[in-house]
C-alpha cells in the first residue's frame, strides 16, 4: 500500500494523514510533499513518513496491516477551517 505523507496524532489519539500537503491554522505553516526533506520535524506535531506502518510505530500505536489492507480503517483525512489535509 502506498502511504507516504504527513502524519500527526490528535489529542484523542486519532492518526491524521495528509498525503500531499498540510496547511496549519491561520496559514501559520504549509507543509508540501515536494519540500518534505527541507523541514525540521516535528512541525505542530506533523512528521513525514514513507509508510503508514512507520508512522504507527513511531507514535507507538498498534498497527493492524490486515485491517488496513482490506480498506476497513484508514488514517483520518480531515479538512476544517483550522487544518487542511489533502491528497
């Protein structure tokens, strides 16, 4: 499964995923896939990982690849007034 992107864990423990870019609240920052190697992480809790499994291991959250491969659960993709993730 191709899952590179920006990952963050929100306060409730949900993994948030932005595969191509993330815009911070009030345009405080923009994280772009094309510039991922130029950032000093974490940026507001965001990190770049090449795979979903790497992200879950880093955040010490149990990862169940058999569930994710079946498409039953994915990191949350969100778009709100404060944070925008887009893939």
